[in-house]
C-alpha cells in the first residue's frame, strides 16, 4: 500500500466519508455513501481507485460541487457583444473604457448577480466619485482606487457623461436580453436628469459673436485657407465638421446650373452619420462670391479638398476640431461655444424663416425623418427649392 500511496499527496485526499464498504465476489471493494471534499475530489478518487476500491456507477461525483458552467461574467458577455456588434475603432475604445470601469467597480459580476440595485449604485458612484476621463487621468489606478480620491467638483462627470456610461452598459445588457442571457436590461430607466437641454448647451451664435467670428475669419483667408473655408462653409451651410473635412474636389458639383456640395461615402475615409446625411446641399451665394469655386479649382488634383489629417479613431473631426475650436475660443474669445454651434445657428435661421418648411430644413441639415422615404439627393426636393432655403441664412454686418 505504501508503494501506491507515495504517488499521492495525502494532504490533498483525506476529507472523504463512506457509510459502508462492500466486498464484491471478484474480491474488489465498493464504497457506499461516498462523500468527498469538493475541493479535492479528483485526488481522492484517484487514490481510492489505485487502492482497488470502486464506487457505485454514476455516484462518484454525485455530490461534487462544481461551478455552474452556464454562469457568465460581465466581461465574458462584453466579449460576446463585441464579436456580434463589431463596433468601429472609436466606439470600441469608448465601450472598453466604460465597461472596464463597471467590471472593476463590481469585481466582474456574474450575470445572475446583476440587478437593479447594482445599476443604481453604479450611477450614484460614477456621478458622485468618478471624474471625467478618469482612466486617462489615472491610467495606473483601478476604478475602486479612483473613487476613493478627492476630486474637485469641476472635474466630476456631468449628467450627460453619466448617462453616456449608462447607455453604453445598457447596449450590452440589451444584447444579453435579446440572446436569452439576461431576463432584463437593468440599465433602463436609470438615466439622470440633465439641467440643460441640448439646445441650451449648444446654442446658436449671437449676432455679436457671428460678427466677431466672420471678421476675424477674414484674417485667416490667406495664411490659413483651410480654416477660413471651414468656418465660412459651416456658417452658411450647417454641415457637420466631418462632412466638410472629408470633401473631395469632385464633390463640388454643378447640377442644373446650381453649385452644390455632394455629401457621400464613396471613399474608405468618408462616412455619413445616417441615411439622411447622404445628400446635395446648394452652396450659398456668399461662399461663391468669396471665391470658393476658384479655390476648388486650385485644389482639383488633390485627393481631398482640404489638408486636414484623418485620425484613425476620431476621424476627420479630431485635428480640424482642435484648430477651429481654438480659433473660436481663443482668437475670438467665445469660450463657451464650438464649431457645432454653426449648425445650430443655421438651423435657427431656417426655422425663423416661415417660407422654409420643416421638411426642407431637415433635408438641408441631413436629418433622417421618421416614417418617410426620400430619394438619393435632397430627400425629394429640387435643388432650386433647397437653394432658396439656404439663401435664407443671412447675418447682419457680414
């Protein structure tokens, strides 16, 4: 027996019980009522089998405590979601950062342990104790370590940031519910109220701000032509920053005698935010008068109309956004506004002009109208009609 036992670690195989031992006709022994240490059951079974004992069929592991193989952790769920959704690089980076904070705060919980109380605690924790861009500011600290630090109120997450975190977690939960992995999306109904609505946060430029912006912009015309046209086009078209920066020379077209911007995604570095974003926008007469068509002719041999660099994660808006927002905030001393406010300003001009219908406004701005289907360009409106609407954008003193 000592020769047999020396192959086993008895310290790992001493906590089993048996109600009785039966000697079989072939001389073997059978253990009845076998109970093992659930942490060492494999070692115990091997030792008993080596000694010549046998267990009742299918009963050897009957009382073995094994983890439920169907139990899934949140990190495992997140990996499945990524494989299914295949988000772009920018969204992937954001989702990883947000979900990592959830994983660290709750020790990568099993899906069965996630409930409404956990999500309520998540919202309260990041709202009261998690600063904006926490992982960038403290790359070597875990989420639990970060929330223990004293952060100034000015650095804390705004309601919109908290809701963004909750929304991204909720998308993962939605996937789990749709695939039978969770019974409910516990992120639903947890958003917190924002004190400012989107219009207040990104209001249109005032008349005085526009006067400063457009006058200062004239100084950029020769030294910084890309910046000059970026501001000019934004002010008189309402186009998104990325839509302007991704323009190619051939996207400036004359259709039925009307010059227009062709917003499309016919290049690997071009994209459209929604189905309504792919459109033709007539070019405002002010832009043409300032020499834009001549500028396009000079850049005709270039792949892209402007010289802004493309960022792999943040696309066209990264480098151009830094430059134009620096111009707005520092050069023009309009600290609370950004380039996107031009879009609100154009929308405000169109809305105040009673001759411009809501549908035409949406067609120019590239919003997808629910329940309506439109053609490839202009959402069913003629360029002449859109041209009349775009000319409604006028600024005092400009």
